[in-house]
């Protein structure tokens, strides 16, 4: 048996993919028809929005707060809707883009709703393999799943290297052969050369040694960005404090500021970049938001970048 976070997984339920992005596409290709209903978090992962829109499905977005997706709002939607949803998509731990981690109570409630209303949960989990703070809230949903509701996806591109496009998915029995057929249509198989290289790295323990090193290295950068935000943006914005992952979500106090309109000015004049928050919304985007990455820049660049961002937003003229 293969173990994912102490969860026993039958190898016959694992499909190797070209990164987790292919896994998300294959799930959608297998399950969805035009005009089906899918639920996502609000905001949610940009690339999954692109996948879902390509299938012309109806997408319902449910707000998240500091505890993750609001499962009580979701329950209200499920009770009042006369349409069945096919699946709910979640980045349950260190969510992209916000960095928020779903609480254990919300995880359990979500699984109860999936059982009651008969839908799958697609759990995208690239970040829980290197956490900066230990918490029971980061237990993958698949570990709590007792009825085969969770389709689990992850990737080595966040663990090993961005260009190492090997991911995997754990698929319930009733879906396995259908997903395999879709995989054959899309690309026949994931490159065997990279798979052989990965096996060597796993057997030598290189990845197991790398994970705590990543956590230590990235934690210093996360702490630096949080300190820089406290120093330079305390009075102009609020932000999340992720327990792992790569991102911090910033919401400016001034709702009139549109970060998308300012991105070129930020890069050209202030020499700093971010991802405008609007791209992560299905509906009612908060245009005064942005996603910041702390894993790539140096600590000195983090402080300089946040200082420059504060100057940009303080200099905004209407």
C-alpha cells in the first residue's frame, strides 16, 4: 500500500499524470457534461476556473473565511437548489490564492454534505507536504473520507521542482477505468523517463530529506513577508497568515482601488509584481485584492517589494 499522510491507498486507484493540472482536466473530462453544476471556493484557483469554463458548466462559488469554505452557506445552497452538483473543487490546505486552510470541523461537515447530497469532492493538495506549523486542520480530506467521495490530486512540481511535471490522482473504483480511458485520449501516458527519475529520487530518500528543508527555507520567507506587510501596509490593507504553501492574499482597505488596472504601473514604475485578485473569482470579484508569492524572491527583495507596493497604493490618484 502507498501511504499519503498516513492514509492507506490501494495502488490500483492511483493514476500518474503530467502534473496535477492534467488530473483536474481528466476529472472534468470524465465527469462533466455541458450545463452540469460544479461548486468552487470564492476565490479559487485560476487554472481550475479555466478548465471548468472550457466545459461550459454552471459554476457556483461559495465564500471562504478564515476557516475555509463556508459549508453552512453551501448547505443552504444545496437545500434550496433543485439541481444536483457533480463535484465540489477545493484546495483544502493552504488554498491558492488565499493561503487559508480549512478547519477540521469544516472538513467533516463538507464530507457529510457530500454523502447526503451525493457529490464528489475534488481535493487539490499541492502544499500540505511542507507545512510551517503543525495543525490537525491540514489532514487531507481523503483521510477522513469513508465512502469514496474524495478524488485526491497532488504534484511533485511543488515538492521537487516547478518543471518536474509529474502529478498523481487517487480515484474511486467506479471512476478509475473511465479516467484511464480519458488519459489515453489526452496523451496516452505520462513520460516514463521522468517517472524513472522520480522512482530513483524516492528510493534514495532525496524527496523525504528535501521536504523539511523546503519548509524551513520557505517559512523564513513567509515570516519576512508578514513582517514587511506589518511594517509598510498596516494601515492600507489586511492579509492572510498562511500556515504553509506559497501565497499571501492581500485585500486593500480602499474598495475603489483596482489592482488589475495598476499592475503595469507597479511593474514599470515601482519594479514589483503581483497577481491581481480579480482573476480568481467566478462572480462578484473583489478588485482591491491581490495574490503575493513569497517563495521565489530573496528576503531583502521581499521587504523592498512590499515597501514599493505600499508606495504604489498610497500614491493612487482617482
